[in-house]
C-alpha cells in the first residue's frame, strides 16, 4: 500500500501510545460492537451515531476507543441526465471517548480524521474478492490507484474530488440516559441524543456542512441467549438534518438508522461478531441508486483480549445492499477503560 500507509498510519500509532500510557485500567469489555459505520464517501457525511451502544455492565469512569477504517469502492455509472463516479479509497481514523456516571448516564464524543486517497488496496481487494467468490464489478476495467468522486447532472458538476486530501471530519457528541436495567447487569435500554457538528470541509467531502441531530434507543441483552454464550446489541433512531453543502437540492431533511450485532463469547479472550448497520437514504431523486437507496452494510470480525487489559477489534465490512456502502472496508480498533 506504500504511500497510503505512511499518510494514514501515524495518527493511530499516536492514539494507541496515548491509551497505553493512561495507566492500569479495569479490563475492557470485549462485547462492544465495532466502532464503524458506512464510510461510502458521500453516505458517510451525515451523522449516523457510532460508539453509543448500551452496556449494562459498564463501570463508572472514563473510556477511550480508537478505530481505523480503510474503505474502498469502485462505482462508475450513468442514469438519465446523471453520471456518478465513486472510485477511490477513504481512510477514517475515529477517536472516541465516553464518561459513565454511577447512575448510568453517559456522555460521549467522537472525532474523525478523514483521508481520501487513490485506491491503494485495489489489487489486494480484487484478489480478496476472487478468493471469496465475490464479484469485482467494473474494477478490472478501470485504472488502479485512482481517486475520482464525482456527480454530474445535466452537464453540471455538483461535486468533484480528484486530489488526495486529509483533514478533520464532522465531530459528534451525545448523551445517553438509562431507561431500564436489570439487577444482574445483563440487560440495558438507553435513550441516546446526539448532534454532529459541521466541522469538516464539505468542499473536500470531509464533512456535510449540515448540523445533524439524532435521537434513538440503544439496547443490550447478555441474558436471553447466555446458554449459547451469545451477546446482543441493537439500536435505532431518527436523524434530523439541516441543509448541507453537498447536493442540497436533493438532500432529505429526515433519515432513520439502526444496527444489530451478535457476539459469540467463544473464549474469555475471543469474541467473534456479526454486525449489520443500515440507514435510509440521505438523498432523493438524484437518479443514482448508491445515493437514493437504503444503505445496508454487513460487518464480520472478532474482538481479541490483549495483555494489559486492552481489547483489539479486527473486522471486514461488505455492502450487502450493493453500492450503498463501500465495496469492502477493513477495520481495526483498540479500546481501553481508564
């Protein structure tokens, strides 16, 4: 991957070093869902909450998580008067923190650093798809290592990003209030309210230019399927969007989102997990399915407990609603409670 590694890797090393220097904490809970969301270069612009999952066993105190996603896609298509190209690679480094009080209330914040690059993993992904028996679409017909995010309508270019760029994305803050807990600390239901601020540069597709307000529920259940060592997480909610800077003529004012995760506690140190994330379209009448259709992403991976009470997430995401999410995304995360 060459130059792309050099550009995107140092921030995660710095974040991991900060976590390692933070002192001896309680063990990180391996059951948390992955810190990932749909990183399609346009779909990722709006404020679907991430890292707000309920945890009935959360201890009071402060926690930090860091996640790195490498999302690669290759779309080039025309429909009616429109042309859409989403060919490139988007790296997203997420730094997330939360504080839990004794009464179960939580406050959370997330800071993303976004980098749009040429498709440095194109060749690897083609080989991965071939090995898994998955289609490569038009990948083998297009030049490798290319960055081209563009939408044209009636000959007018509505967004165009062809130069590599890196910068701050849209910052997210949220608060969660406990609605229900059981005495055993195995079930929880929270109400979560959040806002994503327009801190990213919309001209470079780093942010939306919109204030995104979210209100939803987050639930966890470690008891119902406990005899099979299965842990459940889920959530759903509504987003209210102010007018953004990216395709404002087609932007929807309201969207819904949700997620469901199942973790299997195979061993004390190993939790394989399957996770589905979805949201309704943020745009309408663009004549392009990747923008106008519901987005659904399947994430498969595992959490591994490490010495020093760390937990490491490794996962791969695929667009099961084709072209509404990245063709493939690779995720690595590290978490620790302080």
